[in-house]
C-alpha cells in the first residue's frame, strides 16, 4: 500500500498534515504524537519580526467548534530559524512553513530567509487569517491583490508556494484561479470562517477582538464543498482542511480533490488524532483494496 | 509526562450550591503537583473543547485526583451529573504548579477566592509537610465555606465573605487586616481584582507572591496561544510580552505579570 502523495513536485510520505496555528512547531504535541508518522508539520505563521497578537480572550467555544482570534502571535523569523526549524529537522517529517506579513515586503523578507533552509520543503502563504488588521486576509479577498502577491512571492521563493485561501469570499474559485495565474504551486483551504459570539449575560463580545475565525467539525461540509469546487476550477494540487476529526472526514476531502489533508482544531480535543486519522485512512484503503492513495484523490463521481 | 487518558469517577457530591466535589481514579495522579490542572473533556460532541480544572487534592497512594469545580456552563453541567463508575476523559497534569521547597518559607499565606479555593488544599498539605506554617485566608460569597474543614487540617483558616455571613465581612485582604496576619510568602488563586490587590500588598511588604491565573483555553498544552498573560519582560518562549498560562503558568510570580 502506497500512502505517498506528491504536491508541487515534493513527495510526502502520507497525506496527514497539521493545520497551521493549531500545532505550534510540533514541540508541544511531540509529547503525544510521533512526529515521524506525519506527512508534514505545517507550522504556526511566522513573520519577519515578533508579533504580540491580540488581547485576550482569544478563544471561545461554539456549537460543534470554536472561534479564535489569536492574531498571529509569533516569535519572528530569527528565533524560528534558530529554534523551531532545528527542532523539526530531528524528525523524519515534511516541514511546511506558514508565512505571514503586514505588507508584501514583510512576506518577501520571510520567504527569502526560508530559502536558506533546504529542510523546508514548501511555504504556505497566509493570505487568509481573519484576525489581524493589516496584511493576511487583506491579500486574500480580492483577486487582483492575491494575483499580485502570489506573483511577487513566486519570484523570491526557492521552495514551492502554497497559497492558503479564505472561505470568506463570494466565490473561492475566483481566488483559486487568481493564485494559479499568479504562479502558485499549490493551494490550501479552507482557513477559518469569520464568526462572532456574544455573552448574553454580560451583553459583551466573548472575544476581545469581537470577531474570530471559526473552526472545528461544524465547518466541515463548507470546507469539503470548497475543496471540490476548487479542484474542478484549477489544476493545482490542494491540501484540504476544515473540521477534520476522523479518517472518514479526511477521506471525504481526498475524494473531493485534496492531495493531502490538515488536521486543526481536533488536535485540541484529541492530541493523538493525527496518528489515528492516518491509521484510519490505511484501514479504508485496505478495506477497498486501494493500492495507491493517489487513486483516491478527486475520485468522487456522480 | 502529559497524557490524555480515560479515568473513572469514584465519587461526586455537591458541597455548596453549584460547587461539585469529584474524586477520579486516574493515572494522572502519579505526577500531579499542587497548582497544576487537568483538562476534562465533555462527552457531548457539541461542546468539544476541554475544560481546564485545577487539582484540589491528590490521594496518598497517587492513584486518584480530586477536583472541586463550579458549574459554569454546558461542559461542567455535564460533569456534575456523573455518578460513581462513570468514565471521564482527562488530560494532564498540566502547567507548572506552585513551588514547594523545604526551608524556603517559614510562614505562608494561602489565599483563595471563590472557585480559587480548591487548588489551595493540596498546596496546604504539601507545605505543611515541608515544615512551612500554613495560614489559609479564604474568600467566599456567603456562608457556604466549602473546603474550610479540609484546610483546617493543615493550619488556621481565616474566612472572609462578601455578605458577612461567615468570618470577616469583605474580601481576603480585609480578613488579613482584621486578624493582623503576617507571612513571608503568598500563594493565591482567585478572581483578578483579588489577585491585583495581592500583587500590590506583596510589593508593599516586599514578599514574593505566587499567583495562579486563568484564561479561556483551547489546547491546554501551549500550542494554540489562546491563553496568554501579559508579562513585564519579554518571555523566553514567545519573544514578546506574553506567556502561555497553560504551560508557562498557571502560576506566576506576581511581579512578573501585568494583571
């Protein structure tokens, strides 16, 4: 049985990855999960300088999921290169680094620094975080802005670039096509869906940021639909995510057209879930006598 | 080592209105320290996130943990209905806990406010064991002075109540003044206004105050950066003025955090 998957020329040993922002740089979850078993660790977003993030409360529970407004707190690229990358290099897993910035120049700086590190196999470009005032989603909600940043970063990047798309748009295929036209090597989707929660007893917003990104099992049907639509619209490989909690969920994304999947909020609920999902995918392939994972990608039919 | 395991409820009772006292048979008790917490997972899949709950007591054989918690929402409401024998998913032990070192302090204040009282019990037990004189100062809303008798095993307990129905009318600082108490170290857990008053008091008295903070959490293990406290200096892990309450705390030296 071959679980390998190829994304923009990079081979990952299996399709199970971690969604950016939910897994740090793997350190915290390495107490629970054997990182060697994962297809890749996708790191928390990193900027050119340290970011303090948003005030608290930053997280809230909602029915079947959660809201977060962390605001991309990160230690900056210098610390990341000195501490996080060497940590991940101890493991036999793919390293995909999520890159964020307030301006195009910020992104370029981080992309160029990461170009010095051959262990980083791919860059995921965060143009979809809904919780910061500058940058991120500002580049991901208008097709021309997304085209421009993709085009610029492609010129500076040594590794393939994967644009992480926001679901907070009218037509995600328009964004996918803009990223493809700009030279993206891959797409990942979906980032969180902007939401809000109000504490009716205090008559206040639960999150200090008022709004936050919704994730968790409740958003999965939206994410599967968007992955399917995107897979129909562009030729780029897709890493699918949004509410994956079980192997069955992951297989839905793969059948909809994802070459790999990322597990996010579920890590908070079951820290062992990535390994369990991988095992469940193997069981499914065994049950249906699927020899190559690749044969499942986009295999849904009418 | 942190683990997520399935434990079993040994017993549960309501010890004050909406305050529940549960003993759990779990391997997490093996290494649990006072001031650490566990994450408890609801079974209802609409309420997915773990509930961080402080460790109140560790059984002598280190095979069971006691938690005392307030029913505050859907998750804790679910837990409160558990009967003896029910399975319960827990992760831990989490966080740093209170420092307990022999000879470090001669006379300590253990200050708890409301649902900040429970973590003081295991701490009182451990401090007494290393020869520290324990003085508990506990703040309650009214005469429902839960855990007061448990704490009395380890030293005098001074009570403050908001409505004056038990001990000193007012808050824990009023009780300290009224009883003319002194100490050379403070350990505290409770609402922010209480912790702020303690921070100021400790600065005036020039004594260390270890305070346990709480914040809404998601992962509980330091990955999501949901629960952070503002720090005076740049934090060694985050490289900004934020420390993770779940991992770098929940116990901080009062002088090191902006509250």
